[in-house]
C-alpha cells in the first residue's frame, strides 16, 4: 500500500527496494529471530527509512536559498564522469531530470551539513571515558614499520633479470647509498623511499612477514624471494602488541564520538520533522 507523506505519494516499490537492501544485514544481526517476526521488522524498518528520506528531502527542497549554477554544473560534471557501477544507479535519460535530481541531492547534502555544523566537538572527558571503557577493543597487534626495494618477476621481467637488478641495488646500498634514494630509483614500486608504513602480521605475503618481523629497527635484510619477486627490506620501527596510549588513539576516538553526535543530531531533526508530518497509508 502506498504512503502519502505531507501530500506526496510514495510508491510501495521504494519500500520493497529498501527492504531488499537492509534484509541481509538484519538477517545477520538477528540470526536467532523467528523468520516471520524478522520479515515484519524488515518491512517496518524499510518503511521508516523511506519516510525519513522523504522528510529530509522535503525539508531540503523547502529551503529558499538557491544552489548556484556554478556549483550545480560542477556536481553534474562529476556525476557524468562516473559510471553507473560507481554511482549505483542508471542516469536518467532526460537531462533536465538529472539536473533536478543532482540539485536536490546538493540541497540534502547542504541541509545535513548545516545540522552537522551545529554539533560541537567531543569534550576531553568524553574521550577519556570512551578510552577507559573500550580499552580492550583498542588492543593493537604487533606492528612493523618497514621499507623495501623490489624487483618483480612477471611476464615483463624474468627471474634472472630481476635477480640481477636487485643485486645492483644491493651493491649500491653496500657502498653507502641511502636506502630511500636507491628505492626511488631502482625499485619496481618507487616513491616514498620504498616506505610501506606500519602493518601487522598477515597484511603482507608470508615470505615478507617472516623476514621483517625477525628484524630490529635499523636493520636491513639480505636479498630474499617472495611470490612477487626479489626484495631487500629495512625495518624502521616496531611496536609490540598492546593497548595504545590515549594520545595515540585520541584522534580516532574523537572521530568516532563526533560521528555518533552527528548521527544523534540528525535523528533528532528527523524526529522533529516526523512529529509535524502528515503521514497516511492509502489502501489499494
């Protein structure tokens, strides 16, 4: 049965589509739920989600402040550069319709941005309290900060050629050349001096992990082989497994808390719209 939200008819197909999207997540989160009860919840949540989107869109459309032609043209250009697979939809064939849809989305984004702008950053006491309560979930694995020089073995470079190239790089390092300079000039993955950043076990291939996790900061490896080719690695730093200090994760915690506050602010705004809305279910 279609909905009418503030005089606007919402086709039942939108609710069915929303139900298809949220059903897998709800089935995973409520695996022990009775199937019939679960399906009723899926339909109810889908209906509520659609109503909230319609109310948010209506509120955004009611804003008298226009979207400037320059901003709209830039947004249209970005949309047209994307493929349907990237946007998750097929573009409307009518150019005017696409322009209206993009303008409306810009209005929704602007409205949400204004709601977010009213949210204050999390207080220090809230960050500290979150850290205290969630220490175990912040547990970090053993980490290594490493750089490497690699000569790949593939369809463009055979084993002998790659091995010769890595030995030339090794010879330069033995003669005192800096690791970063040789990496940028000779590695098949140049840039940033071969720096791979911090990573835990399992992120790199096994052969690479076995070498770098057996080294200490400042050490450089001998030439070794992986499934990609030949490497020389240098360990820059190590961190043991453990709970990081508050200052190491403060920025991450602040982002989590700010996102939660923004979500609550949006929900409160939608609750206000819902309380004032005229929502009817039309019988077929």
